[in-house]
């Protein structure tokens, strides 16, 4: 996946991020996938996943 243009994307915080001392992530739906960033460093690096890559990532977390 090429670096996506994140201008104007709607970021949302994980519902599982509340109450854990600020260790939060935010995700944004992209046309071809999902972007993820650290909510404490919103101008920092962002990970971008294809739709299939995101599904694989989430499924591997669920399996562990």
C-alpha cells in the first residue's frame, strides 16, 4: 500500500482504550484500508494497512 493521503479522514479512538492510563490508538477508515496512529502523538507516524492486511492483523490479535 502506498502512503495514503490522510487529509480529512475521520479518526476514532478504540473503545478498549479508555481507562488504561492513556495507552490509546486511533483508527481511520481509508478507501483501500485502515490507518492507525497513537492518540497521544497525532502528528507522529501512522501505520496503513490494506483491508486484507487489517483483517489478518486483527485476527492474529484475537488468536493470541
